């Protein structure tokens, strides 16, 4: 059911795509539906768009399904990014990075006039933070960066367990050659403050709090799609 909801959200967001648009393509299972549906529409309507993928996985998928790819070097200003999310609240604040693509996702979303999030209803939350917050860090100085994050959270009275994301027996490596800490916070009362604090830590490349980037969302439920924003 959840997969069908993801597909329905993607299909609805596809309605926002117009000929000539420059698009950002998200990463993950929901974004995958969007890329596949976009490929079908391009084939059916000879729709002319160019797209910047947010991961190597999405780049490979886009090429496979006939979606034209470009880069931010060629197209630094995009019209619309469509991406999934791990959590979204009523203020359109997000947690992203469950798939490990948060850095490119944030760069691409920031380069876009609009960002539409597509999600099934399970992602729509009252308070962010049940999903562990991904934080991308450079491998150099890993223990020191970890210590700085723990100290920051402790000073703010937040208790967390912080795990280095693994792939098998090795650290998970992002498309940018970095590692990810997943911060189990439970609830994030002040996302803006936490986002600003995390960004100040040397060694933190980016965090999965997306604030002020999402302009709309399609939340698919069994009884229909809810539009936020
Ligand atoms: C990848 C992401 C994804 O958008 C997020 O993890 C949601 O994925 P899915 O659609 O598979 O639930 O942020 O970095």
C-alpha cells in the first residue's frame, strides 16, 4: 500500500511539470516513482525538460528511463525540484537523508525556485525527530567531530545516541566520499536552532534538516492526496 501511495504522490506532483522546465530529481523510493513517471511522460508527449539528479543512483535511473540529465554547472538555476522526505511537519520543515543523499539534495533544492515534497502519509508528523537525523561529516577527524556533536547536544539538554551509519561491516560512504552520523533525538523542539548549531561544527558538511526550502508537498493517503503549502 505504501508503495502505491508513494506512486500516487509522484503522479500528482508530475502535474506541476511544464515544457521547458529545469528540474531537480530527488533520491529514494518515492523520488524513483517520479523519475519513472517523468520518463513515461517524456516518451508519450515528447516533453522537453532537463534534469539535475541528486545522487548517482538517480542519475543511473534517469538515464535508464530516458530522462535527460544535466549538471548544476550547466544549469545553476532550476525551476522545480521534486523529492521525497523522511519526515515533514505542518510548516514544511523536513528531515531528509535516510537514503544518504542529503548534501546533493540540499544543494539542488537550494538552487531551485520551488521544491515539492512527495510522500505517503506516514511521513507527515506533528514534531520532527522520531526519524534519526542524518548528519554528513568528513572522515578526517571523525572522533573529534562526534565529540563536538555530542557536546553541542548535551549543552542543549538533548539526549541522543549517535550512530555512524554502516554498510555491512564498513562505514556507509556518501556519493561525496563522506560518512553519516544518525542522531536519535526522539523530538526536535527547535529545528531552526539545532540546524544553525550543527552547521557551525567543523567537520559537519551538512545536516538533514531542510528548513525554508520546501514550498509545497503532496501527501498521499488511502482516501486521496493532501496538498500542503
Ligand atoms: C534520501 C532522502 C529520501 O528522500 C528519503 O530518505 C525518503 O526516502 P523514501 O522515499 O525511500 O522513503 O532524503 O537522502
